[in-house]
């Protein structure tokens, strides 16, 4: 059965981590390097909805510092990509996982790449979507100049402190019957998952979340041209947070990387879970 536990990171920060409880699959386990502030519920095909199906591989993930039950670091500057990698490796140690297929989403993509660079013996393969290898964020239409796009991204991150709380209040009004765990779970599965992810996301401290987003956006690019593990890059054609041309350029810069383009947005785990399941299984088999 899925469970939550705590582990202490190297800098003393207590990190809340999640295990889907699947032990019957003999293949390589999976570590989800999640989008910033996202919950396991975003990954129903990996048992994030609390109901792993037959053949689901073992999967673990963690809540980022100061979010979802994890402590804020005593040093508030310890929220860089390297700190998240420390947390990921601490979770793998606590789970008894020596080597894993790593799934990276959004900010978690840079974390996944940095983990593969720092600890190549711990990363068997990479499935990355909705994010690049650091170097800041871009928002806006594809034709937006990079300097304008990055300025918009920083302004958007700051605005979360203002718009986050009222949006969270609206989300809290969603009926409990929409949740996958609701007594009257009358809604279709994808809608249940979306409602549960949104509800969990709405509980964040939005000032702290904004600080985390800004810190991630300041990271320099992580080298990817010398990776020696199988990599699949999944791009959403309508993703305004990780434009498809950026994802194509990322795949082109990784030796032997497979590129998959889907007619989706930034939220591919919720829109194309079966496609991602197939791509992950192909990577685990390699």
C-alpha cells in the first residue's frame, strides 16, 4: 500500500517522501522528480491516486522543501537544484533504491539531469517532460524574444504571491466527490485526478512557493551532451512554460535521445498518462 515517510537530508532538512508500495515488479524502480509543488496524485499510472494497478512498478517521490509536509531549510537559500538532488538521493537511500529510472517534470527535469550528472551510477534512464536543463524559464508565445519571455516568467513567479491565495480559495470549493478518494466518486477518472491535484496544490504557502520558483529560474544550464543513459524527451505542442522548440533543442543536444511530441500542454501527466506509461516501460526495458 502507498505510504508516506520522512528522511533527513544532508543539510538537516526533514523531507516527506512517498512510496507507492508496489514490490511485485522485478524491473528497475522509478523515482519521480516532480514538478515544483506537485503531488504524487499527478501520476495515477504510477499509483499516485492510491490505487496502483497490476504491473505498476515501484515508484517513489518527495515533497519539495517547505511544501507538502517537508520542512523549510534552516538556511532559506538552500532551495537550489543541487539541494533538490540531495533530497532525491536521500529518498533513494531511505527507500533502499540503488538505481532507478528517473521521471522529471517541469522544474524536476533540471533536478533529474543534475542527479544523472552527479550520480550517474544511480540513474538508469531519464524520461523528461515539460522542462529543460536549467537556464531559467520562458513563458509567452513562441515568437516572444527570450529576454522578454524570461522577464515575463519572473513577473509571473512574483505574481503568485498575489493571485495564489484567491485561486486556492476557489479550488477549496470543489466538491469532495470529485476526489479519487471521495465517497461519492461519481466523476470520470481524469476529472477526479485533476481535482485532487488542484486541491493539494492549493494548500501551499504561496510566498514560499514563489520564492522556490524564482530560485529554480536562476539556475544555469546543466550540461547534457555527455549523458550515457537512455533518455526520452516528451514535448507538449501547446506548452507555454516549456515551449516545444526548447524541448526539441534539448533532445537534439542529448546523444541518442528519443523525442516524442504530443498535442498537449504543460500538464502531460494528466493528459496522456497511457502514453507516458508506455514510454517509461520502454525506457525501463532498455
